[in-house]
C-alpha cells in the first residue's frame, strides 16, 4: 500500500491536469516530423511549435451494429509569421520539406499543471501490516 501526504494527493486530482492537442506533420520519407500545437510545448525530445491558431471541428461517426463509419475532415489554421517555426515562416518550409501526401498524426496529450516541490516517499507495507501503516 502506498501512502501520500495531503499536498501530493491534492495535486494529483483531475482538476490539476489539462488536455491539449498536438499535430505531427511528417515529411520526405516519413522518418521525421514537425510538431505543432496551440502553444510551444516539449515532450522529451519532441518539440511542438505554438503556431496553431485553431484546430477547427472534426466529426466522424461509427455504427457498431452496421459496421459502418464515416470520416470527416478537419481544418487546422496555422500562424504564418516571420521566424515562427525553425527561424522561418511555415510557408517557407513547404519548399524545403515535402509534406504532400504524407502521414500526419493528431493526438491528445495530457499535461500536469502543478509543481510539487517536496520529496516523495513511498512506503511498502506488507498485507499484515496495513493497519497503522499510514502512521509515520
């Protein structure tokens, strides 16, 4: 059984997380991508440039009983100002990267928006010791 202090328990509640979208635009041989999002974000070594003004609407349907689906379109509005992505405009990248008919991935991400500055101590309790295990 793990025990946490009150500050960490409160920080991990659902209201302290946020969901956002990232779009990966693959180019050339699809071994690399340029990531864009609604604001600048970094996920490990992946960088998502904050040039998305709007992700627009996306509608699709799935009918389990008839085994049919319908796929819609999505419109993404990108900000195209000087030095907005890799020191250039996004439109300048179109001439050096081949985005045409390449794979793209739109996926939701979840980010934690709290900062917890204490050390986290995990305590292991054997099943027979559960009573009183939360005591320090």
